[in-house]
C-alpha cells in the first residue's frame, strides 16, 4: 500500500505575510504529498486558501482547533 507523504509546517505565532511566504518556500522543497500548515494568525483563513488557488495545488482540508488553524495542501508536482 502506498502512503502519501505528509509534511507538517509549524507556523504558530507568525503574522501575515509570513505564513504564506513559508508555505511557498516549503512547497518548493517538500516531496509530492500533503503539506500541513499549523497557523495561529486569524487572517490565514483568507490568505492560505487564496494562496493555494494561485499555486495550482489542491486544498486537501481545513479545520480549526480552538486558536489553531490547520490547512492541508495536496502537492501534485
């Protein structure tokens, strides 16, 4: 059975635009699979989905756990 690579990027405490900038850098470096972003800055609920739509990657989930915003991005290439 093939397992999808999942990379977790801890972006807690970073304010805009740093979470998106770090995600962009990570997408260049991580293998194909899922990039999970853990953010605490509320504007990321707008910024990250917008960023994902512009990268050509796919959103793979979004959830909120108290003050933590978790985004999953499916890196295809």
